[in-house]
C-alpha cells in the first residue's frame, strides 16, 4: 500500500459546551471557506463514517493511528472521548483536512467530541445527527468494551462493523465470550486477528504435517496466542493446548516443541491494519469460529 501523503491543509474550529447544531454549522462553514476565498471547490469524497470510542489512556495512540491513515480513507471521523467524571456537556474540535489533487483537494472531516458527565451515557443521540447518510458506519472501540453498558449497546446498534483489538484486553480468553455474542448483531474485526494473518498462512502451508498438533507455544501477545490456537481447534476438531511466551508482538511459534519457520514479510503498522479493516464490510466466519473456540477452551 502506498504511503500516505504528508502535505495537507487543515481548517479547524473549537467549541466549549457546544451543541450538535452548532457543530454542523461550523462544518458547513469550514467546507465552504475556500470557495468563498475564490479557490476551486474541494472534493468531499467520504466513503464512510468512522466512529472511534477512545478512553483517555488510548487517546494518543488513536490520534497517531488516524494521522497515519491520512487521506487513504476519506471519511467523517467522529472521535468520542468519554469523560464521565466531568460536568455535563460537550466540547468539540472540528477539522476539515484537505489533500491536494491537481487544482482541487480531497477533503475529510475529523470531529473530536469530549463527552462530559451524563453525555457519556447517550452517545447514539449525539452521533446519529452527524452520520453521513447512506454510507456505512464503522466503530473502532479502544480497550475492552463494557459489553452490557449503554455506550457500547447504543453504538453497536448503529454500526455496520465493529473493530476491536483484543491485544488491549485483560481477562482473556473469557472476554471472547461476550464478543462472540455480538456476531449476530454486527460484523466484527479484531486487529489482533489481522496481525496473525502471516502466521496462519504459514501454518496452513505446513498441512497435513500439523494435523495432529497437540501443543502450540506462541511467542507473542495473549490475544494472538488464543486466537491462533482457537483457529487450529476450530479447523482440526480436537483440543490444542496453548502455551504463551509473552511478547509485545508475534515473534515465533513452536508446534509440539518444534520451532516453526518465520513467515515472509514484515508486520504491518497500526494505520495499515486499521485501513485494511475499513475496507471490509462482510462477516469473517473463520475469525468468528476461532473466537468461539478460544472462548470455550
């Protein structure tokens, strides 16, 4: 995939204790500003609405990932920053980012919303007026979702695809159980699963020599270990014991004590992984089976 362009023009607006109606007015004003100055109209080419639910500990990582995606996925991005312990209200930072294309520009919008106090409990009522009509809605949830609580329940109802990263979760593999309950509600992607793709291809290339594997030792994150083992269990139809040698990234696999060869290629960066997940709309049945097998082990 080609790297993102680094040259862009950004117009911004900040509002404290603001309203959704005011945010919409400011968006329209920012989009029209360059036309009023006599420049060529910008090309607003949104292909989706991208929602990101970002608790404080994940804010920096989320912003870095979005910056790395740049113009690859022109969209309206709604960055929801929950602050339940602050006084009720909404603060907003609205940005229209335009990337030069000849004598025009391709533009996307980033709307950063700080949801304070009780506003945290009703995100759908805030998000719905800001969705781009007739376009798919993706929701990237940072950290472990509170599956039964109002913010998650509401956003899943308006989302075409939920994107998580179970590498960020505690309580694995049990927490895969509530995730599996979402599969009939919306399509689900897991960045931890995406990062195992090269290794799944490697293991598949070793068939049928691994058909009787009993133990898989994974030198990587717990999420990658459980998902790879769940994938094997769901395909082989027999128990496979997982052993975890924890690392920040997937560095190797031992099959019944024998070290597997290293797959070709380099691990993708976070922006590339998220960009690829935003290209997918349908359910991933192979992933769903792996999650269920991991959760019931």
